[in-house]
C-alpha cells in the first residue's frame, strides 16, 4: 500500500472573468443536492468532450491555481498559507471535489472529511442531529459507529440544547462548532480544514487546536488552511506557501512561515489601488490605499521607532450616496497572534470621528488610526484593513495587507537590556512607598 495520502500533479484552476465563484446565495433542497451529485460525472464528461473545441482567449480567464504539484504522506499535517486570493480555498475545494480542476489532477487515498466554510456540508432544513447522522452516512459509517461518537460530538460542539433544531436557525459560531466536531470525530483518514479558527471564542479555538493535534497523533492526515501562523507552526510539520495561484515554497512549517512574513510586507509602507474598478470592495465602497506613517519620516514607511506614535492611514472611495460607512483595523504579530482591533466607532475611538454614524456623500475619504509610542513591543506586525456599512455589514476584509517593523531605539533600555516578554511593551505608571518597619524576628545575617 502506498504511503501517499494526497498526490497533486500539475493542478490548475481557471475562471472566466466575471464568473461568480462564491457560494450560492440560496441553498438547495436535499433532493436537488443529491440529484446534482449523481449527475456530476455526466456533466464532467460532457465538459471534457467539449473542451477540445473551445479555445477562448487567455485574457478572458483568471487562473486561481496554476501548475501546483505536491504529495502528502499518511499521518502528515500540512499547512497551507498565503494572502487572500492566493488560491488556498480553491485548492481545498478541488481536493474535496466541490469544484473541478481545469488541468492536472488530485488523487486522495482514504476517507475524507472537510470543514471548508461555516456550515459547509450541512443541510439547513435538517436538525443538528440529522446532519451529524447524514455526515456519518456519507462517510460510509454504520449507524452503530455514528451512535458511538454522537455524544462526544455534541459535547465537544457545545450545542446540545439546539441539537434538534434546524441548522438554518444556528448562529455562524454554532454551525462552525458543530461542523468542526463532526469533521474531527467521525474518524476520517484525511481531514481538510479551512480557517476554522477564524470563528469561535478563544476557549473553542484552544479545543480545536488540541483536537487537531490528537487527530495527527493518531496517524491521520490533516490539511490546514489558516492565517494564524502560530497554529501552523505548532501543529504542522510542513507548510506550503501560495501566492497568486502559484506555489512559492514547500518546506518545514517554521521556515515557510518566516519566508512568508518576510515577503508579505510592503517595502515602502503603503499599498495603493489607483483604479477603483480593480480595488477590493463592491458597488458601495472600495479600498484605495493603506499606509504606515510616523512623525519625522517623509511619506510612508515600513519601519517605525518604538518610542513614536504609529499612524495607520486608510483611504477609500464611497460609491453610494448617503452610505453610513466605517473603517477598522486588525493588528497581528509576526506569528499571526491577534494584538488588537479597532474602529472609528464613538465608543472605541479616543477622539470623536465627525463622519462616524453620518451619511457619506460620494467621494474619496481618509481615516487615520493612531497607535501610541512605547506601546508595541519590537518586532513585525501585519495590518488587516476593514471597510463596512453600519450597523454591521462588512464589505472589505483585506488580511495582511501591509506590514511594518517596530525597531527598538534604546529609549526603554537605560536600565534593562534583556528580552521583553509579550506583544506590547507599554510604559505603565509605577510608584513605591514605605508602609512599615522591619518584621520582628528577621535576623541580620550579614
């Protein structure tokens, strides 16, 4: 028996420009889903037979993946990393047969379970209990095997109170908790996971990391897509870096993560989209630029003085008259650990933003977030830029869009020269005073 669990050979996936490649806005009935599954081989055969006579111009296509090749051994844990749009999720969708490659092939040896998106694989009209049983049956498990794991799945997910409620009434957090519990507990030989740690509280994320470690220790194969670099380094023996649909490097997880962090940043401290049609966003708002600024430095910069204020500037076009927009940021450290998040909301901002909660006219807007000096520790930080519409719609979420390095200039090293623990190094107020005499009974041993 071959020791290879997954073999990917010259894999490519292209989409026609303008084709919608996201998940459907409306779910299908269970009958429609099963019908599509049965008819898929016929549709594939028909497309393959027609492919020889269709030769559209290359300019009308976008390659989400191009010439990807790698192998994963049984029992290996592989991380897939890269910026948004790198092709990570497309790769996993091909591996799970959700979508088909345009060229090349992917061969999987073993029973596969996956959690690619919140609630993927669940039918919304069925209850949690029914979806657990259906998932097990699809994997080829018997009723007794599912029963043996059922209580453990429900306990891990924490949705026992709602297990007999249709999944369409679950929150996104409930769906991902149950989805992860099902994916990890139904004993697949290959487990594919896409950004499960992006949803859920810290305690559940800790449980997920522990469970993935257990799965790996049992000799099962795991592919993990994540923006959390700490989880990639801690769980995966190996990682692959994708960029614009191409495989950049394949090697030990820690080395690949360091390569990614070193190359992900903008050398000039800014990222600009001069053309709104090509910028991230939609017909309401589009991102124009993100910059790192600091007093005393002309223009943007990718390196800042630890003792000085850091300014994160976001520029965006409002394309809808009267829209109530908001900007926000996420800041992560060099291992992907969240440091802080902030927005221009009145309850969050130290200063009142005159545009928060007010209708925006058409035009270009600029928002500035200030991080005080002597707050961040030395090291590299990545910024995610977020744009949305009040009260809670998010239209743009560009992770790791820009990075900057905080350099220790010696301002806080007059008395201590060792390493400073933590991702922040704030100056805090200290005061010491004498509050009593020496305790009786303590002898002077000098």
